[in-house]
C-alpha cells in the first residue's frame, strides 16, 4: 500500500510540474506566440494532407457521417486559427494564406463532402442552385473562404464564395423561421445556422453590405424568439412545426458556448449578454475551471458525441469553445484558467518545432478547436490590425 500511494504521489507531482511548465508562458498573445506557432505547425502538418488522409485521422468508431463532420470541422477550425494567427502576428500572413488555400481544396473534395451527400442524397456541389439545405457543408466552406479573403487571399475562390452565400441567403430567406435543418428529418441545430450567419456577415463586410439584412433579421429573431426562459441562452435545438419553430430542450453547455463564440463575431453586445448567462448557469470552478454540459443536473461521468467524455460535470468541447468566448470578449483571466484545464486534460508534448496535446492523437478536431479559440482576439483588436 505504501508503494502504491507513493507511486500515485509521484505521478501527481509529475503532472503538476508538467502543467506548470506547459502553462508558464501563457497569459497574453505576445507571450504565447512561440507556443501558438508550434501548435499551428503541428496542425498544418496533420491537416494539409490528402482528403482521405485527413479522414483517416478521424476516429473510426464514430461512423462515416461523424468522420466527415469532424474532418470538415477540423478544416474549418484550423483555417480560423491560421487566419487569427495572421492577424495577431502579421509576418505569418503569407504562410497562413498558403495553408488555408490547401485546406479549402481539401474541404471541397468529394471525400470530405460525402458525409453531406449521404444524408441529403445529393452532392452539395451539384445542389448549389437547388432547394435542399446543405447548410452544414456550405456554411463552413463559405466561412473558410471568407477568412482566406480577410487576410489577403486572392480571388481564386470568389465565384464559389458568391454562389455559396447566395444559396445560403436564398434558402434562409425562403424559410419562414429563417432556419434550415442540418439533415433531413432532424432538429435545427443553432450552432450550424450560426456558421452560416457568420459567413454571411463576413461576406457583407467584404461586399458593401450585401446580405447584411438577413444577418440582422436572424439575430433579432434569435433575441426575441429563441431564448430559453430558464437560462436566458439561445436555444441549442429548434423543431420545425408548420410555419414556426419551437425550442427543444435541453440547452446544452457545449452548444451554448459555441453559439456565444459565433455571436461574438457578429454582434458583440448580444454575445456579451449570452456570455454572462453562460457563466451564471454553466461555469464551474472546482475541481477545475471549465464549463458544465448541464446546468440543472450533476453528471460526474458520461459520454456525448458533441461534448465528449463528461468528467466531474465538465464538458470538454464546451470548455474549449468557452476559451473562444472569453478570448473574443476580452475575459483573458478566465481564458487563461481554461487553458490550464486544457493542459491538465490534454498534456502538451513538443518536438521539432511542433506542439500538440496528447489527446490530439485521439481527436485531432479538438486540437484545431482549442487553437482557433485561444487565438480569437477581441474583435476590436482584430479590426485595428
């Protein structure tokens, strides 16, 4: 027993030292530059491969649909991280443009868009002038192109960008609720809709306000009609019912954090209100800083395809997305606490100019999400840059 407890004590001590060393340089974007660049080096080496190579990095046990979703999300979040890095550290701009270009090509491939084709029984590229939703695939691809252009990318994807945003805008405006389903026969997932709204907002800023009315209409409807009365947060799910939609419970921590992050890119005032509600209902400080998946019940151990393994109430993806909310809304103190939690759970390794969490070996998408979130500087700083 003495040997056993001694071994446990040694392991805990090693972990504490590991975390302290790994987080010693955190605290500001300037201090974290070296680590952020190393993590970008790792991500680009893993993501900028063949489309099938990227799909092979996704866990096989989650099935073909989620493999495709996770691969697209990895592309989307890696692109966001690289664009953020180009703005935070301008000497890296040309390299970011180069890699985002490669990632967009991968996201456009038949292999990646297969997950959406399987559900809609139509290739999203073939249906761009049709009426089926395809909102998940279109929105992420359009957002990637918008960030590519934001940091100085050329007009290589302009025709596709125009077509994607025109298609999304037409279908959103055609819907009486201004919402589209991710897949046929399923709920409306608000985070998926918000990617489309962010992409349209970026397009609007680049093309003289085009589609800004749609963005404003959607946000106003969200404020008035899709707020959960108990938490004050935008719903996670909506269900279409005749010509209207109804809120579907629960309001999940992971979805709410992602909603808040995307809103911070569109309406910072509304996002700040949502962030305050998020902190009131889902914030957890013990035993680790993070975000709970459920505000109204305890879940010491559980599993969720979107949140990940829930341990001591904490939602891994919810905690990661909250890093982005905190960073975008200038709550750097909580952002840094969340990064420490990420280190406790993830464990950073570094070699040959690359850094990543050991958990990236199991879920590369998590590595991409955390880097995109931690580099999401307040929007005032982004605009000033």
